[in-house]
């Protein structure tokens, strides 16, 4: 580069330094090396120290899913307690646990990548799915009715949820609704496993009605929760959608009462839930933890009222 610089074409020295000598050409053309920065270390936030890989793969991050899984199992067992119902309850929780490693394995395959967690997630999912199959087989061996019918009907809903999970979109409203309505079929399966609906008769109509009550509860609750979380974070939201979901939940609950009049107590509990949602949606949204606790309590109220109505009426 120094051979290309000619004295006649070199610019004059600045006016504020008239007698200053020209710098050496080699000094002006040699690039200065940037100081080397030490390699960055991952912070404790990006890579938590001491966190078990197995725990990260096997335990669900959705705390609300425990309640949505427990509600149909509890409702079914209160109305029709059987050994087969206990097996189906255990199967519901195993299915909920298996969703996490299965989701991670599907995400990695969808993105055509192989991470250290991939093999572990596949192994955990295989073990839990095997346990799920064993529990369902146990229920089939001890059941007195066709409990598998609502499970087959709910299978497409679970498939929709997994389809969104595989694309890392499982937190959207549609897959959450599909999964919640799908897992609510466990209540119907437990009642049908008792043959005649346990000690309360009319198994098929009662089982379907219980499923619809829990579906109505999810239909009213999930849009409300999404709205409250959006409000708490200052994100755009549509309060009218939450209100419309409350109306839809009551309408769906009315269908359950048309199938079995004893479910009117459950519909009354749904009405209380709707009033709470409509009122609190117009107040300052609580923290996510408080919101989750409230939803758990409301869900148990709906379950308890529905079961009490079936048993007492």
C-alpha cells in the first residue's frame, strides 16, 4: 500500500499544525488490531447451575395443567369410584407428565436438530407412554363399561394440542382449549368404567354431561386467563372476547343440563364462575400466581357442586 502513495498527492498538513511532518506511510496504512476480548462466560441465568437435565425434561412448566388434569379425575371418582377409575386417574396424570418430554422430542425432530436433551426426552417419553399403556390396560381389565369411547372421541383434540406443541405454539388459546376439553373426557371415561354410571345410573348421559360441564368451565376460564395475563403485561387485549367466552360457557353448560337435569347445580357453579370472571376482568389484574390459585379454587368449586348435585338429586 505504501508504494501507491505519492508525495505530490498527499494532502497538506492541517492549518492548526503548519510545521508538522507527514506521518510515515507504513504507519497510516497498517490497520490497528482491536484488543482481544476474553471469551464470554454463560451467566447463571442462561445456564442454571445444578439444574437436573432430567427434571427439565420430565417436569411440566405449566402449573395450571395439574389442576385441569385433577378436576375431571376427581369429579369422576367422586361420582363413580372404582378400581378402573383409579387406573384411569393415574393414566391421566401420566399422560400429563408425558406431554413435556414428548413435546420436546417432537420440537427437535420438527426443527431437524439433535440436542443433548433430545435423546433424554425420547427415553423419558417412551417410559411414560409405556406406563400409560399399562394403566389403560389395567383399566380395561377391571372396567364394567366402554370407558374408551370418550377417550377415542377426545383423541383428535389431544392431537391438535400436540400439533401446536411441535411448532412451539402450545401457549396459544386454541391448543390450550383443545387440550383442556380433551383431558376433561377422563371424567366421562371414569363414569363409564363403572358400567351403569356407578351408584347413580344413566351412565352414558351422565358421563357426557359431566364432560360438557368441564368443557364449559375451560371455555369460560381460558380466554379470561389469557385476557388477564395480557392486561397485567400491558399487551393488547379484547375484553369483549373474554365476555363472549363467559356467555358461551353458560350456553354449553345448559346443554349438559339438558342431558341430565341433576347437573343444574354444576351449571349454577358455572354461573358463579362467570360472574367472578366478568367482575374481576374490569379490575386491576392480579399477579399470575394469584390468578392461578383463584382458578384452582373456582375449578374445585365447580367440581364439588357438580358432584353434589348428581349425588343428592
